[in-house]
C-alpha cells in the first residue's frame, strides 16, 4: 500500500532530479553553444538549421497576416509556402508569434533550440513520475536520458537542425504513458473529460511540432498495451483513444487541410527525398552491437543496455518486469519500424531509419529500470566477487558515459557526434562572401539559378533560402535538394533531370524561361554544362561556387508590358502594366488572386514545366497574393 508520505517523498525526489538535470544540461550547453551568444542574434548554419531560419522568417510574416500559407516568390519561381512545407520548424514559428517582432529570426530560432534542449531530457523525469518509479531508478534513468541526448544519434539530429524531432522523441514517451493510463483507469466524468481534452491538446501540440510525433507516441503506446499486464475493457480503450486522437487531429486540421489540398509544384517534396530509407535486419543489428557509422546509429552503451534488459526480463519478479517491459517492447517496435518500415509503400516518406534513435532511448530507459531494480541484490548475502565485478563494471560504464558527454559538449578537433566547432560560430565565410558578391554584382531584375548541395558545400548547411533573403534576390530552385524538382538544380541534376541528359539548348531554355541572369554552380558537371553555353561566361569564383553571367535581357514578364514594383511574403506588386494580357514568369497555383479587379489564370510555360500566371485585362498596378 502506498502511503501519502511516500508520494510526497517521491515528488520531492523528482523535483530535485529535474532541477539537477536542468542545471547539468544548462552547464553543458553553456560550453557547446555557447550560451553567451544565444541573445546575440546568431544561429547555427549546420545542415538544416539555416533552412529552418528561412522558414521561420516566412512563417512569422504569414502569421502576422493571420494565415498559415502564402505565395512564396523568394525561391522556385513562386510556390505555396508556409505550414505546408514547414513540417519541423513550426514550433519556432509559434515561439516567434509570442515574442517581439523586432527580434531577428535567427535569435528566435536559437531560443527555440535552447528551450528544446533544456526541456527534452526533463521528459524522462516526467516519465519516471508517471510510472511511479523509485527515486533511485528515476535518477538513473534521467541520467541515461541526458547521456543519450549528448552521445549518439539524438545529438546529431539535434545539431543537424532536427530539433523538433529530438524533442518529440523525449516528449512522446511520457505522453504515451499518460494516454495509456487515461484510457485504462476508471475515473470520475469531470476528471476524465479534462484528462482526455488535455491529452488531445498535448498530442495536437506534438503533431504541430513534428508530424512524426504520432509514430513515436503510437508505438510506445502499443508497448504499454502489450507489456504492462493491464487489460482495460476494449470499448473503453477504443472510445477514449479515439477521443484523444480526434482532438489532436482537430488542433492540426488547418495545416493538414492545406497539405491535403496542395496541388502546386512543391507537392512532391517528401516523396523524392532519399534520406533514411535503408531496409534490412543488418540495419537493426549494427546499432544493437554499438556500431557507429554512415549506415549505423549505434553507440557502445547499446549492447550493454540490451544485456541489462535481458537480465531484468529473466531475473526480475513479474511485478517489476511489467514496469520495464512496456519501454523495452516500445523500443523494439520502433527498432523494427526503423529497419523495415521503408519496405512498405508510402511509409518510406516518414524516413523510418531515424527511429533507431528513439528506439534505443526506450531500451536505455528500460535498462535503467533493470539496473535500478537490481541494486538491492548487491546488498544481499553471497556472490561477493560477482557483485564486486558488476559494481566495478557499472562504475566504468558511468565514467565512460560522463567522459563521452563532456567530450561531445566541448568544441575541439576531437571526434564528435555533432559538429566539432561551437554551434553558434557565426555566418560561414563562404556564405558571407557569396551574399556580398550577389548584392554588389547582380540586380533584382533577374533570378539566380542556385545549385544546392547534398554535401552542403556552402558553409556546411542548406543556405539557399537565407542567401535569397540576405541578398534580396530571387533564386530559381528550392532551398533543399530534391525539392521542387521541375525548377531546381542540385548536384549533377538540373530541372529534375541528370545534367548528362540535358542538352545545352534545353539548359538554356530553362534558364531563359525563368529569367535567370546568373548561375551559382559548384558541381563540375554543371560548371562544364555552363561553359558549353555560348552566351554564358564565368565571372567569379567564391569558395566552391563559380558564378556565371548570362547574356540575355532580364524581365519577369514573358508577354505584355509591366514591371515588378515590390515583393514580399505573399505579395507580388506590379506596376506600369499595359495591354490586354500579361504573362508573368511566376508559377500559377489555385487560390491566387489579384487586386484592382485583375483576372488570373494559368498560362502554358514550356513542355515539362509548371504553368505561369496569365493576367487578363490588367490594371496599371496590382498585387498578386494567395487569397483566403
């Protein structure tokens, strides 16, 4: 029987554990970021981070207009931008909505990264409280949760810009435990209604933060259903679970409706990405053996924790086994999905391989419970030398974990799972020089064809969006490889086709069609293709990028007469229009409207390319935007 004093002592212990977690995490972040630069306006340029800052900038402006999506002319010749393509930085946009608009987007994003970094590991203490684990076990699990945040794949994902995903990996575990308890326990109607509403809203927040949150929470929930030993009445389980899911979906209905109705050039972004889609038993075995590499996300702690789980499953009494089995089963389900999910048509778009990280987080917490539950055995009689050996081994593992955590948090030339330099190291020189050159040597009268890079040769990140914003120029192409393929350039690919298959005439047709005045090429293949164009000449080398200037008249109007008077988020202003018809070199998409009575309709551009905007009976000046 649990006494009130026991509950009070457990709560006090959990609060102390949470405070210690926050203090240690803050100290480690003070070294790795460092914290002294958080309010400076700097942000990380590593991998996806600059792309998310670009998304944050547009998303904040759209929210200021009271909308989630709008017409984005910055990249891709005009496409649907906002919540439809911003699948993992919406949390940062929400934060921007409550902070002063005068704060730079980079500073808001860095604050979001800091908040997620501080709150993520705290979810383990919340989980231990929900599961009513003893204080000793809760402390051990919380420490392991913090270690796994720094050592291994979760650390790489966080620093690579998948901040919301990592936060959801932690948040999804206590959420699943809470929903399982709500679905199974008898309770008063008022308390039940409040609990279901709260769970639905929190689940909706999780989906808003990252669309893969339901996968983490759902598989963890199945682990509780299969391993807890509890068997609630099926009608109660289904009705309450459906209520939580319905509320969560209602919270996200606005952006899901936009995604469902999307019919523009950006609709195939996820389908084309090749990331995280490996399939096979070997993909599960490598991390289980602690192997880290290009196709494996293991760390040396993994096999030790699997052994701890196996020992716990064999030696622990049934009541204690039922307290660790849900996490172990949830971890194994996540591992199975990570290893074989991409083989199922449609599921590959979820990038299943990334779920190895939360899988071993679950397994680590199950292992922590087993170790904590086994500590009393050390005080029993007998087996002296075995106990000494196990205690020494546990001490060695603890020292290793602390050493690896400190090494990861400390910038330097030694090995890291994330970047070896400080996260807030400032704008890379290659990016700054490119932006300065574009400002000084190009005009806003033409676009720049920007070749994006899988290897992130532009300062280590996907910077196209920020280059466009900082230079004040439109870029043809997307902010990320494989996105907007019909109008993009990336390593050895142009307008959705291998460069080797594109003739000089076809390349020129695409560049001329989109009013390109300059080309930023980094791959030898594109550089050779540009050198073969008679009306293109190399004008500068900026780091890995060779700039080409095209000898062609610049105009965003394909037919008729007009000029671009201004552009912004969901705003394209035209002036000086004359004649009965205009064709603009911007993509048409459903929902576009024009002010001053102008009529918009699709106009064929060229075979294989999306349609442009035709304006019937244009007034002298008008603005194009996405309607309500």
